[in-house]
C-alpha cells in the first residue's frame, strides 16, 4: 500500500515538474525583465531632483504655453479613408511576410487561402477608396 502512495506522489511531482519546465523560458524572460528594469527605476529615483510640487507643474501645457481654446477638436473625416488604407496595408504586409517567408515549405494548395485573403484586403481597400471619392485612381 505504501509503494502505491509513493508512486502517485512521484507521478504528481513529475507532472508538476514537466508543467514548470514548459514555462521555464517565460519565467526566465520575466526574471530578466525585472533584473533589467529595476536598476533603471532605482537609479532614476535616486538622482531625480527632490523639490516640492509646484501648482504650475500640474497645469495643462501645450509646448510650454498655456493652451487656448477648446481641448477637443473635430476629427477631419477627409483622412478617414487614408487611415483605413493604412490599416489594410499594415495587416496585409504582416500576413504576406509570414506567408512569403514559408512559401517554399508550403503545399501548392496553400495559395488559395492567401488569394482569398488578398481578395478581402483589396475589397477593403476599394471600400476605402470609395469612401475617399477617389475611384479614378484605379
């Protein structure tokens, strides 16, 4: 009976050890992040000037000047289409880079999903161009 209990404990310890070993790289990165940032934070705290807080310090400033006018302004909708095109090309570039870097190791049937993806992306770009009323670019 005792050997059965020892067997279960060692099995549980083995499973826990394997789980911790799977996260060892994450724990090492977390430890490195703390070791790398702690001295920077401590040194900056040690050498920073210690003065009493000035009420002017907490005023909103705009390039050293007291701001005038409303704090919120209307967003220019003429740039909306260009923002959409930037997001479309940004996402497309990320996925095309990942696909292009492994294209030699992929099957030929892997081109169909990327063609569908490009179709969706170019559809989004066409919509952005339609929104900007610049369909004559095509």
